[in-house]
């Protein structure tokens, strides 16, 4: 493909005759793509202006002009090299290139997010972990090739999220996008700007403040009863969560064979969550651990599952479908219904959701003096995570237990108290 001629930009001598200004001099390279040269007091710089596919465009500086130094086609470009580099970065190269990367267009951030979603699915993870953060990215970033991303624009986007969500949520989204970009960089050696997302999407400090809602026992009972009144299958799902303390995503994967409907010691063989990432998520999620349930719940679940194959889902929606199918997260299937239930029992749906049943189960076990190691194992988490997440709630809710250890110094000791011997 012939290079477009622009005599005012083609040579250092011609460029240095241009007026110094902030606005670049533009040369159209094709539909939706232009090369820009900014005349500075020192060496000028090359920029790309490209359409984002949604009526907007983005601008990115990518190199220095050879106004004073010899071009190397890496950081310093002459006019012809700048044209080639612009096309290669945005569209995959020119027809007259002979490099091995010819025609292999660098991925955009949007494509990187899609590929990360596919990677999650292949590892048995939830695709919504990638699709949800992508929904908060503007078209100007989604359409930009990954090698052209810079720290400043990513940081600006990250900080803008704080107006819409809490810092902990911002950090979760940044973590996902960083993982998507790392995956893209691992697949394309031309991507060498990892510092852009390690710096621009750096985790916000002091963002680990937990906001777990702990319900009193009566509120848990009311929650489950309200769920049954709203929808029988929603009630079954909520009661399993309330009794087991499992995450909704775990309960949704229960099979009929996972119900052990023993008359006096019924239990569920709960699938593990495989939280924490890793490449062996599928094998982790196939593992089971025991959680105990009441005979009444076991009888109800056995009746509902009667006639279904052992491999069929134990918990289903009223339409017969599994919770969280068709590429959606489990919460997408119950969020609106749970909001109505929570509102009906006099609680705030912006604060209370299905996860409150898990948090309440963990705290209830701890307050009943169940050893913390047992609590961790029966809730598929770690002792360290329980101590980090629930310690302050335990302190707030265990006042009566702690009060038993207080010594009332106004009470006169009885005569039969034997003083300790002096050392």
C-alpha cells in the first residue's frame, strides 16, 4: 500500500518550517484513521486519531519524530515509519510489510476483555466476572489497541468509578481488567506497556473495609419465610443458603445426588467454590464438602427432586431452569425477587441480599462457640479470612458472652478465696 504524500510532514526540514502549536497537523491515512504531527520547540511527536466505532474517536501519541535524531522505528520514527506504525497499531499493518506480525492486528481492550471472558468459561469460572466490568468501560477505551493504552487514561477511568461505587468494587473491576490485559500481553509480544495497567489500575488503598450485613435469627427466619411466600423455589434456594451458609453460586451447582436425606442426620454434599483463581478451577469445583441441614428441609428437597436423575440440578427455578444459566450470574436470576422479599420484611434491599444469609450463618456459628476451624471448613473458607472479615462483627454481637468474664470489684471476695503465694 502506497504511503500518502504530505510534503509538509515528510522530512525534518519541512516539519521544522511549521508553526509551533499544541494542535497537531493531521494527515488522513484512511477511513477513521489519521496520523498527527505536533510541532514542538524540541522534537515533534507522532499521534494517532482513530474512530471508536460508536461515533466518537480517540487520540494517542505513540512516538517521537526524527526532527533531530536518527530514526530507529521503535521510539523515533520518520514519516514513512510513522505511517506504517499507525496502521500496524490500529489495523494490523500495510500490504508492503514483511514483518512476521503483518496482518495480525493488535487486540483492543474490548477484544482483550472478550478473550478473558472465554478464558474464564474454559476454566469453569463465571463469565460475568468479565462482562460486568466491561460494561463500565467507555467506547474510547474499548476500541483502543492494548499497546496504546497509557497509565494516565486508565487511572482517570478508575478514579471516575468512585462516583458510582465503593472503593472495594472499583478494586475488583481493576483486578479483572488487569487480568485481561495480562492475558493479552502473554499472547502478543508486541504488547510491552504492562506498566500502563499496573500503574493506572493500581489497587486503591484502604478499600478492604467489609460491609457484611449480619441478620438476627428472627430476621433470617423472616427472610426465608418471605422467600417461600414470594416463590416456592426461591424459598428452597434461600433456606439452603440460610442453613448451609454456602455462596449462591455453590448452591446453584448442587445435584440431586448431593442430597443425603438421612432421617436423623441429613446433609448436603456442597460443591466447593474454587475461589482464588488458578488454572484448575474445574477440578476444584468438582470437590464436595459436608454441610448439615434439618430433617424438614431434607424432606422438602427430596420431595421436590423426586423422579429427577441423580445428575440433575437439585435446586431449580419455577420455570424448571437452573439458577444462573445462559451466561448469566446466579444473582441475575433472583436479584429483583429478593429485593421485593427484603422490602416486604421491612429491611433495606440496598443493604440486604442473599449473601446476608451466609454472613449471618458464619457469625451465628461463631457466637455458639463452634471452633473457628470448623466454621471455616463448613463454609468453604479459611480461618484467616474469617478473622479478617468477621472479627469486628463478632465483637459487636458477642457483648453478652464477654460480659460474663467481667470482674465486679465492688463485690467483696468470700473468705474461702485463697490468695496466691508470693513468688
